[in-house]
C-alpha cells in the first residue's frame, strides 16, 4: 500500500502558499518534493517560494 504523506510539486502547481501547506496537514501530508529544473534550459520559478512556504508551515522538503 503506498504512503500518501509526501506531495510532489512542480511549476504546474504555481506557488504553494503557507495556507495551502497547512491545509494538507489534515490529510497526513508531512513532507514535500520540489522539481527544480528541466535539464539545463528551464528553471522552475515557483520552487523557491513553495519550498520556503512549506518549511514555514512545518514541513520537511527534498528538492
């Protein structure tokens, strides 16, 4: 049975706010993974603020 305690984010999610992250805690989410780039030609602009907001909401992150 897979675990659902980690959220994987990318540029498609936009900037995840502190409120977004806090609301996911009620579903058991404990950590996040952020996609940072696509090869050498695209840097995900939403990653840094989303990571910062997740940390501010009390999450661990892997990027």
